[in-house]
């Protein structure tokens, strides 16, 4: 399964590298795929990518044509993939082998609203990093924004991932950046718990 996952990941990266070069759609890998880099090794079955583009029929067509050109597969059909294009800002497709799912989180030109979920998208895109992932150059979410986004989403596993990253890299993390944005995102309390190495059971005692 690992070889199939890496094959799919390579196909996804190649696709989005081409989309950025051809159309200027900024992208970066986010979520579970980064845990092996920033936190701890954990098997994941999906790939998550954040891409920024202007919502229009042209950008919709560009994505659809690119997916079909390289034989990516829809979960059901291509009409359903783009059915709620402007409302949910989230689409899913499968790799050419139909095995690995790609979750595509869409960001428009400007934040859609003032929610912390929108804010972390644009903050992370601004600070994305270039990374060599298994021999393939790609854009990934920066380490500090990986922690912040995990704390924003606030789940049991999210906190564990953020804590693992903090423990591994706290000597090189930009703590001023982290604290400033934790305050602005309204997650200062849980961030401070993280800096004190509080275990996940202490932060989520009822889970």
C-alpha cells in the first residue's frame, strides 16, 4: 500500500506543480501527509492539499480538464465533484488507480469570512515552504502553521500531532510568530498548554 500511496502522492504533486506554473494557482500539502515530516510517523490513506485560485468558470474548467487529462478519477462523477463549487470550497478526487483520495481545500482570492479556519488558510499560504518530498520538489505548509492549524481544528489527534512537532522542533520554531498568531486566532490557551508539554489526556480529559 505504501508504494501505491507514494505513487499517488507523486501524481498529485506533479499535477499541482503544473497548475501553479501554468495558471498561477498557489498550492501546498497540508494535514496528515506532513506528520511524517513534522510530528511522528503515522500511516495515512489520504492526501490533503490547499490551493488558492479565483473562483470562476475558467478556473473550474482548468481544474476539471487537468484532472481528466491525467486520468484522475471522480468519487462519483465530474458534475458532482464541482456541484457546490462556490459554497463548500472543498472537492475530492481519486488518483488514477482509484485507490488514494485527494482532499482539495479551496481558498479564494480573499478570505470568505472572519472564521479562524479561513484565517489559517491565508496565513499558511503566505508562509508556505519548498520541500523535497521523496525526491519531488513541492510546496508544503510551514512548521509553525502546521502547529497552528492543528490547534485551530482542535481535535484529539490534532493536538497530539501539534505536541509531537513542538517536542521535536521547539528549539528552532519561531515562538514569537506562534504566540502572536495563537492570540489572534483565539487559541492562546491551548497553545500555552502545548508549550508546557501538557499531554493530550490533560488537554482533552473526556476523550
